[in-house]
């Protein structure tokens, strides 16, 4: 019994606790305003979506802006043409897992399969080499996440402004939260693939209609993470 308990404790330390500590250190480092002054990175999670992604792309094109889309493998399989459109328009694709599993609440086996399927989906679309960032679902990681990112040569991607556009908020509320948090030099987290009873994906589109003109007026450059960060190095 004591041996089993020790094995469980060692497993938890290796699988969750140490990666959590690493995650805190990584996030603390990345929380610095490492996007160049005058730039803003818009990022969109959980797509692509037939409901909102194309609308978002049209809005970004109208303002000559670029963004990063952290896509789910399961959604890529449904809408490969939208992924190709994202890349064709000059935006960045980031990886976000296959089914948006929580790394602490999923079994190691199930989570490993999720990462493998995500990798395979990108590879089947011949875009894996173009995907440089990995955003862990819920911003949490475990040992498998850490190993996957290290051995795939990717970089973790987080955010410093999260207006929670998936909650029961109006576009005006979301836009105001973004404006009050000094978006310059920041990475903003939005969602193009998550929906709820209030159609949050549409709310995100309407939010963009409010923030893009303001960013344009303030002459802020909206670019993908890979470009804005590279410009700062």
C-alpha cells in the first residue's frame, strides 16, 4: 500500500507538479511586454469556425491587419479550406490540440492521443512546418505537453489580455476591457470557434468591429505573434 502511494505521489510530481512550476516560470517570463511597442497581437482560439472565422478574416483584411489563429485539429478536419484561407491571407496558424482537452483532467493516454492526432492533422494538411507556436488548452500543461513542445521545436504561446469573450458579455463590455488594459505591446486572447447560448463567436466578431477602428486611429500595428515578436528581437 505504501509503495503504491509513493508511486502515485512520484507520478503526480513528475506529471503535473513539476510542469506546473515550469508553466509558472514560462508564463512569468512571457508576461513581459515582449511584443514591440506600437504593436498588438490579436489571437483567436478554438477555430476554425464556419460561423465566424471568415467574418473575422474579412474584418482583418479591411484594416490591413494580421493575427494568429490557434486551431483545433478536430476543426481543421471539418474546415481545411478555412485554414488555407487563413494562411493565404498572411495570418499565422498556431496549434491548440485536437479536442481542447484539459491536461490535468484527462488521462495521460487520452491526452497523448490528442497531441498525436493534432500533430497528424497539421501534417496531413502540409502545414506542420509553418506552425511555430503551441497554446495549451486552458493555459495549463502537464509533462506530455512540455515534452511535446520541446521535441517539436515549438514555443509556448500565452496572452496578457483575456476579456473572456466566451462569457455572457456584450461586445461593448469586451471592447472596454481590452481598451482599459493598455493593449499596446500585448497579446489579446479572443475566440473564433467557441459558441454558447449567446453565440459568443458572433459577439467576438462584433467586438472586432469596435476595437479595429480604434486601433487603426491610434496607429497600432496588428500583426501575428511570429512577426511582432521577431520584430522585437
